[in-house]
C-alpha cells in the first residue's frame, strides 16, 4: 500500500492536470515545467503507484483503468487544497464582522476619521475599542484577544513575535491657562519652576519628558498624574499648572478651552502612534485590510 508520505503532492497535481489535458506538453506549460521534467515527474509517480497511469495513443495520453479509478478522489483532493488556500486568503469587508482594537484614550481619539469613513463605506464592520492596560500586551495579541493594538513609542522597536507599522508621528507642546502668570516664551528655568500635570497611560513612574530631563540632570515638580490625555487639559484651567501633551490633541482642545500652546524649552523625542499585531497574523487578510484602512485615514 502506498502511503501519502511517500508521494510528492506536486506529482498529484501533475496527475490532475494531465488527466484533464491528456497532453504532456499542455501539462508542462500549465505547471511551468519543461516537457522533459514533466515526463520524469510522471515516471516517478508511475513508480510510486506501480501503474502506467497514462498510455500514449496517437497524440494523446489516455488514462489507464487504475488512473480512472483514482482520478475523481485525487482531483477532488487537489480542489479541496486549492479551495482551502483561497478561503484563507478571502476577506469580504461588506460582510458583518467585528474587529477588537486595544487603545489608550488618546489613540482611540485619533481613530475618529477612520471611524467616520468606516461608517460610511463599510457599515457592516463593527469596532470594539478595549482599554490598553499595558503598553504592549503580547499574550493578548498572541491569543487573539485583540486583533490590533494602537499604541505609541518614542524609539525604533524590534520584537520577536510582534509586527508593527507607524501610523503617524508628532511632537509634544506645552499647555497652560490663558491667564497663566508667565506669558512670554518659556525658558527651561521657568518651565521647571511651575508644577506640572503628567500623563502616564500605564501608571508608569516617569514619562518621556522626565526621562529626557533626567539626562539633563533636571527634574520637574509633579502636582497631578493622570492616565488620560483627553482629560488632562482640564487640570490647567484656572491653575498655574503646565501640561505637555501631543500637539495634535493640543491644537484641537485649544479651540475649545481657555488655554494657550507654547513650545517646550528643551528637545524631547517625537512620539510615533503605531499599529501592532502578532506575527502569526502577518498574512491574515483581515489584519492587512484593517491596517491599510487605518493607515490611510
């Protein structure tokens, strides 16, 4: 009895094509083989199955009785394999389905243009935003608790099991109340003389500004820590607090509140908002589609 492990599946594919075309030349052309390579492959299959399989009569290769007996099942098997490959690559954005995206309050706010376009173009797609409780939940991504993570970073990253793509980059600015006592350009000395509101999305001990200041052997006075970028500007209203936040959100909120925007008085690394997914889903058409739509929003 011939076992599957002893047969190259490419030989089964050759059998299916040759059974249909009844021509070594057409089979070779279909499989991008030379006629010689095609003939040698057929001979290997004959040896494995201990039957001639095809006999040349005139200009055609006629199947033997044994070939006719096994043809339907082998061809169905090849068809099932092809269907399986096609199915795994198929994705219909018009079908009802849900994506789960882990976000911070700021990165979910950044999704508003994407959501607006999604609601118009793909009304059957649903999005579940979930709270991103740690910077990069690798286990949750591996176990597909999330399809995607939308987070941010300040440096080039490399992970063994996580893929990522930069969505956009931006820099930080300083917010203060319009009636703040210091109205001219902020010096580093003045910046450090006031108390600060600090955003720590994952309750980390230090933010990027504090890390940067420590390299300058400086330290700021922290009055309030909050995990929320979106609510942080409320704490500078009618106070002397200063707040460093992403310029993208600062420009938006400054149109609604009595606050002013100033440049920071020292160099701080830009941040990058990034999309993360598990490497086991690198060829997942759902992930490819979602990343492309967010990136283009």
